[in-house]
C-alpha cells in the first residue's frame, strides 16, 4: 500500500449526496479479479456519453462534457470534494481501487458510508470528514478559483487551503499510523496472535457447539 | 456512516456497569478479544462467508501474500454473484471473464480447505439465503462476508455485517477484525400489519420516513410485537435492508421462532451442544433497562404496501400515493399522497435531497403528482437475498395462481437457493409461476444487479423484489421500483404498478 504523508493536489467536485458505489464503478466493469485498472471506468455512467462495455478501450469513447471531471480545469485532480454519505451501497472494494487508479488520493466529505470508509484506508486513499460548513466553503472556493489546490497533511491532521486557512480533521490513530507508513494491518494484528488464541480458548470452552458441530 | 454521531449516552450508561445491556452490547462484549490503544476493538469472528465476486479476490490476494486461513472449517464459499441462472448453466457465464471468478474461488477454496457450496451442489444459492438455511448463521455468533447484505443474517440474533475484500483477508488470516464500536439504535415496530403488507413494506416505510442515512453508524435492533409476529424469513427481509438504512447492521433477538427455525438444520448444534447453545441463546435480548443511543418507533397499522419511485430506497411512497415533487412542500395534496416522504421529522433530509429528487424524477421518467399505481412496467423480477425465500415465492404464487402475466411483459423468478427451488417444486409453485408466464430459474443473485452479464434492457422499467433502486443497477439506465413479492406479482399481471391487496383477497 502507498504511504500517505503530505499530499498537495487539485480538488475536483462530486457535488451530490448519497453517491453509491454502483455510481463510482458500475458493476459491469468489475470484470477482473485483479485490484488495478479500474480508473478508466470511474464514474463511467456520468463520464461518458455511450454505454461502456467491459474490456473496452475507453480512450476513444465520447466524453460527457457536462461532467466536471471532464472539464479542463479539473484535469489531474487528486482530491475529490464530495457530499454526505459518500460511498453508500455495495461493499465492493473496487470503489476505492477505481478512485485510486484514476489518481485520487484523498476524498473530503461531511460523511462516508462505513464499509467504503474502511476500504479507503486499506488502499492508500485518505477519506477526510469535515463539517458541512467547511465542505460547503471548500466547494465554493473551488468553484470560484480555477486550479484550486489543497494540501492535506496526515501527520498534522490538517487540510490547508490556498489562502492559508487550516482545517483540522480527526482520524483513528491506528488507521493514521498504517497509512503514514503504508503498513499492512494484517501483519500488525498477527502480532496479537497470543491474545487471539487465548480468547479463542475461552470462547471454545464457553461455546463448544461453535467449534464442534461443524462437519 | 462515518463519522459516528458523537456523545453516546449508551456508552456512559454501560460504563457504570450497573445497568442493563442491549442485545448488541452482549454480542460485542462476548466477542471482544481486546481493546486497542487507538480506540478500535479487536473482535473475534466466528464465521466468514465468501462469494465468487469478492471472495475470489480475497483468496487470490492471500495466496499471493503467502498467508494462510486461520480456521478453514469456519469459512464458507458460495457461488451466487456471477453464475448464470439458466437451468443448463456452467462455469462459462454471460458475463465476460466470469469463469475466472468461479474457478479462482473454487480452486482457492479447495487449496485452503474451505467449505464450498459449488455450482452443482444442491445447496447452492445466494449466500444470505444459504447460510440461515443450512443453520450456519446462529444466534450469538459473529459472521462477516465481503457483501453489504450480510446484515440479513442478523435476523437470527447473530452479529453479522458486510465488509470489504481487504477486511475479509484480515478476518480469514487473523480470525478477527479491528472495528470501531458502532452506536446502538432500537426500532420498535408496534401494532399489526394489515393484510397484504409485508416485512419488505415495513423496511421501505422505515427508510422512507427516516432517510437512507437514518441508521448511519448504528447497530439497529428491530423489536416490538410486529417484529415478534414475523416468521424467520420475513425477519431476514427486514434485516436485509438495514444497510439501505446505512446501518452497521440489523439484528433481532432470538426467540422461540428462531429456535424452531434452527433445530435440525445441517450445521445447527445437536444433542448436548443444542442444550448448551439454547441456554446461551435465551440470554440474548436487550435488558429492560438497557439504553440505546437512538430509538425509533413505527406503528405498523399505518403501513400500506410500499413502492419506490426514485433512485434511492428513501424515495418511496404508499402504492396508493402519488409521485412527490422534488421540493416536498409542493407535493402535499388532498388525496392519497403519502406523508412518508414528506414527514416533518424528515424535513432536513428533504431539503438536502431536493436536487437528488429532481434528478431521480428525471431519471425515472416520472411526473410529479401522478399516481404511482398505474405506471406501466416492462419487467417484473422476483429474486435476491431480500425476497426469494420460500415464503416470498408462496406469497407471489398466491397472487399468480389462475392469473397470467400481461402479454409482452418479461417476468422472471429466481429462487434464493436451489433448496428453495426444490421446495417450491415440491409444492407445485414452479407450475404456478410458469403457467402465469414467469421464467423459472436456477438460483443466484441474477438481475438484482447488472454485473456485465444478464440484465434488463436500456431504460426498461422493472418492478423488483430486490433491495437497490440505484441508477443502472439492473441494466443500462434501468428504472427500478422496489416492492414486495405480492406487489411485484400483482404488477406483473396488470402490466402496471398495482396494489396487490385486491388480488390477494380474491
């Protein structure tokens, strides 16, 4: 997993509430058992005018010029500004894979769906929760200023706007650590193997049917 | 949803150690291995389910990392998401490269020694149908699956929730997950359901009233006399859509109905184990003095058959109502317009969702103010982990018996499992469906979603027993109306969205 420490990048809008993972990456593109290569189909329905086919080369497809990610000003964006309940619906991890593959390292929204939020951290994408007002302000500033870029500092847990305004954010210590160092949490949890085995022994005594009755 | 709402009254309450616990508290505490210094809890996972779409990825990724499954006999693999449901299906699927997922799952499961309900297994079916049916989901255990509808299995009093593929790897290798403790919510359903009104209508009504984010960050316990009166399959329908309410999961305290349902199922405990398990299961309820972070109450006497009109499950009205306008203040009219979507407690959701509603109306090709009943449909779909169990098929068949699907309309029934299909055939229900003009399929998730395989046509209007009416969910720009099996069957007969109660009473 890519580490995330400090990231500066252009912000782009996904200006609607309840963006579900079907919209982020429609199911027909989940055609590969690999974790990469989903970027060209990110927001496929909104991004292109034609009906995309799995396995198709997207480079020649007609773009929906009304969709902000296709605007020249948002090319190269790596920070997505979004609205409430971003990432709801299906648990597919392809959603953060597609966002990451497209080039997004950070998503800022007033709230996220649980599974999506967790999935982001597992894949080097930082989801940041700011207040409705702060998100509204960022949207307004972004719309007003072409090339609007933000600096996200995970070490300091701060979003820095071009005018120098600082917006602190919260993130779990464990997730922050894993992301800062690009660490794999399975390895870390395995360090607790003794505690897990001790628990399991106690649980086996208490609930033998969960262990004995299988097969 | 993240972030969880702050200030947990229940947490303070629990910390005193003197007062009662909720069902969720009990399940959580029993499975707590240890609290991590960062505030997350390391939770022991009793059982893991995988399916070929996300499970294949987890298994390949594990193998690539050289990691081993901690406890293979507690892991179960289903083939449901990508498999075709044509009777003569094979590993080759309508979806391009579907075979890769199926083969990777089969080989991964065999290599790791996992339980596998393969394509030709008579137990094959949708994971959340198969697990309870086989007695694998049980009260008091933790169960996860890289599938958001895992909450379905909370109906048995299990703590069951959906995760991502990477978390599934974590659970497979460590037998645990690091989880931030969710908040607790109780939804009490009081009163009695009217005839022709089902658990599907209850959950759609709840989501319509309190919004698609209404249960965000919460483990939601469904309780009250109307829940206790539901059979186990209806309880599964109720819990299934907890995730459409943005809940961490849904759950229902086990009772006599739960025990009766489980006893004798293949993976249910037997003999002394049953006796011991039953004694434990009987302690699994929310104490009378337990405190929840949030409580809601719904009077079931007010619930009419529900049907969605838009592209979020919260876009729902009574089948007798009219399609609301984008701005809710415009929609209140004198006749049967439902108050659900425009209730006062929902005002904030409404204001924020005005743009979403306008877009939904446009997408769905509907006029604000038009009656939802009478809307012509192209297709009817009975299937999915929400509503494809035997009781759902019986209900639909009760409507379809002696009737025919409107000519030109495509109607499909996909049983939730091959066991459900076999039972339906024993009861002659397949003949009812076929005689009415329904296609009768093998089991799988099928056209609950468009996965590159079989799908409904461009902008076709589908009335469906499934759980998501998102844009293009069932095919390119398909227009999905979620409803109960009775409503879907009745609509298939008339060719327009139809209140099923008249046909059910005849």
